[in-house]
C-alpha cells in the first residue's frame, strides 16, 4: 500500500442508503492518486455498497470493521474472513479499542482474527493502544508491545503477509484529545523497533497509522510527523465532505 494510508472507520454509522450517498459524493470528487492509499471501513451491511463504488479504483480499498476467526459455523451475528472477502473487503480491522473495551476482545482473540484474515488472503490492520489509566501508570510501552507481539503471534509467514498497524490511544478516541505529534511518533517508533526484531527489514515496509480524534484540522501536522505513515479516522470520516478534506491532505 502506498503511504500515507488514510483509513475511514465509520463505526456504527452510514447504512446502505447513507453509504451510497457518501460514495456518490466522494468517488467523483476524489480523483485517482498514486501517492497514497485510502481505506474505507463501513458497517458490514454497507460493505457491498462501498465495494461496488470502488471497482476499478486500486487507490481506494473497501474494508470490514471486524471478522470472526472461524471459517463458518454456529456463530450467530458473526462474519468470517472469507465471507468478508466475498462481499468485497480487501482489509480487515482487528482489535479496535471499542472491540477490546466494549466487546471484550483479548489479545489472543485478535491474534486469531489476524490469522483468519491472512488465511483468507485479505490484509489486516491490527490496532493497539492504552487507556488513560495505563498511560498515567507508565504502562504504555509495555502494553502496546504486548498487544503487538501477541496479536501477531498466530499469523505464520509474517514476512510475506500484507498487514498494517494502528496506534490509537484509547483516551484520545472520540474525546477531542489528540496525542501530541511527538508522543505519537515515539510510540510509532517503538512499534517499528519491535517489528524489526520480529521480521527484520520487512518491518520498514509496514505502514503504522495513528488514530485518535483525527480531523481535517490536525491531519496535516500528524502526517508531517516522523514515523506516522497514515491516519485511522473515526467521527470525522462519516461525512463525505469532511473525509474528502482529510483524504486530500
């Protein structure tokens, strides 16, 4: 994927009708570019709409917000990686803080999801990040290192697997607070260093994004920071005009 990678996480917003209206505005206005990659993570019910709108656009990739690790079975309400791929997903979001802290995703479950995505031949974006309590206790570095290493522990052939990382401090998500560029850069650098220990120089090819109250007003300064390869955007990505401004940063 070309850097910067700019990812829109719509969360539980934009059903199929709203998604169609969004794409009708965004795709004609966002002209193909070769210097960056755009990823859109809609709710699962809107994935086919986004996938259809991005046909022929190698610079705009449809994604899915969550997958189950099993290929099929009695898991009511869940979606497998192969189903997501069949619906058009090219990237799976794994371990978003809301999945961890609201729905109880563990590092082991995230590892299973990463493995499932790789097995289904779709890329995955593993998210890591700390709460304010963990940050104030000085646990940030040890925590994100654990999340990274355990999250990737079940994926074989990491050197050839397509994946991304996203650092999203939980205390900065939807709060209006944003990690300073220096603080974000320090954690991105730590993650890169850990990756180098795991997969050698291939680590330098892996995009590491920042997420946490990103908007059109701070996107440029974050992207200008060393070690930040892109942005994972929540609320500011739900409206087409706001997302267009960030995608063109």
